[in-house]
């Protein structure tokens, strides 16, 4: 009741959610395990007028007993033209070196400078194709793994067996590896020397990225 009274006094409302109905778990043994929705996003009338399609997504819990909440709303952003950019995360993929070697070793006639130019052009073209078709969208890959973790967590809520918990732990381990791939991408994107490893998605980092985007407009 105190929360409802506070919401009425402040004229705010629950924005709703998609995803798991629980945002917190105490992580205790099966017979003592508790699931609750402790976290929620509250919005006022002005916010709803400006962003009437606000969506709150309950993300999967990783390394915490609370699930993070993702707030999404529409906005018009400028999309600059895309140019080839080498991604450092590619070198950790098993097919990377083979793709580069096959692209570089094509037979080209002409001067040395022309050969170098064409080999470089072909390599960038093949790397782009390989990244798009073999690796795919790293963010979509992460979303798919997040959905798998969410499904396994829901399965544990219905049937908290040792086998289901093991599958949930395995899915979490895979998801963490995908998070590190994203972290590698954003580290390179920011053009900042990150001295403190594990400093993931800080406000400072996002402010730098926003500033860079604004200079492109």
C-alpha cells in the first residue's frame, strides 16, 4: 500500500513489462527459493506523452540476484554511411585466418601497387561477407542467448531439478562469453584505452559514444 499511495501522490504509473514476471531471486536451495518482482519502471504523464511507446524489458539475471531492466522508446537518429572497419573480435574466431588467407592469395596481374590494392579490396570484401554470414549480428546473437537463459530460468521455476539448473548454468556461461564479445566491440568502438578491465557499459563510455555520434551529424 505505501508504494501505491506514493504512486498516486506523485501521479506516476507502472510502465508494465515484457519477459519474465520475476526480477529477483534469492538463489537459495529449491525448497527455500523465492521469486519476486521487486524492480519496476514508473513513468508520469509527461513521459507518456513524449514517449507513448515505451517498453520495459526484464533482461536475464547474470552475476546478480536482480534482473536488469531495459527501457526502450522510439527516437529519430541520424545513421551515417557505413565504411569497412576491422573488428578486433574477429581474430578470436576459428575461421578468421583461413578467410584472410583465401582472400589475399587470389591471382592478380599488374603492378605491385595494383596487386596490393586489389588484394586489400578483396580481403575487406570477403571479411565483410564472412562476418555477416558466418558470425552474424553479435547483438542478435546475444539476444538469442538471453532468450535461452530466460527460457531455462522459467523452466527452473516450473521444475527446479538438478538437470535444469545445470542447463541454466551452461546457458549463462555461453551468454557471458557473448557479453565479452560485445564488450570487445564497444571497447574498440569507443577509441578509448580501457585501463580498468571489466569496466562494462559505464555512463562515461556511453557519453563518449553519444558525443562521437553528434559530431557525425
